[in-house]
């Protein structure tokens, strides 16, 4: 399992609560956030803790699953997240209603990564050579202390598996 943190600037695009207790949260991201939106795809089928950053304070709005990522022809995207009402902080989500400005969110998840041991050694060398030319981006690296702080009071779902 790899710890993943994605920071993205988004705008509130609505939410709803169905009679069965399912909460759907819609967020909209501009073209400038397209790279971060693509990173969200790796969070599919994983529990994602979402927190909203306002000023210098950060508050969790709940544990969600990525339901849908829709990218339009102009590069704007709509991120849809879904959860049960008891896993969401409804008061904090309701406080997003009427926000006309963009805000920053952090998304935290633990993601299973495929083993590269099955690859042919020649393929591995090619990948390593290609990665030498890429810039390193340490902005998304997260320290163990920051990770523990982000998850301090959260339940990460089914421990019975």
C-alpha cells in the first residue's frame, strides 16, 4: 500500500443526499488543475479522506469514494464523490453551499500499486532510462507525521478483510 496525497483547487458544484443515506459531492476544477484531476483517477475504488483548507485551517469533510471524473473538451473537470451520510461531515459540507470562490482540498488515500516484478528486465531498464529525464515533484510527498495527523480520528473502513 502506498500513501497518496493530492492537493487540488476546486469550486463547489453541489451535493445531494438520497433517501437511502447516500451522499454525492460534486466539485469542479479548472483547466489549470488538470494534472491533479488525472491523479485522482488512481484513487478509484479506494477510501479517500477529503479535507478542506480555509486559510491556515484544515477540516475533514468525510471519507468518500471517487464515483466519477468527467473532463470536458475545454479541460474543466467535475469530480463526483460518494459516501454514506454517517461517513460525511454534513455540517461542513453544507457550509460549502453558496461559496462562489475556489478553495483547496486535500485528498488522502492508501492505494495498492501493481508489482513491477512481473515485468521483463529489459522493459524495466527502458522505464528507468525514461524517468531520468523527468523532473522530480516532491510537492505530493507526505511525511509519516503529516499522514498520521491527517488520519488521527478517522476510521479507514473495513479492517475485517
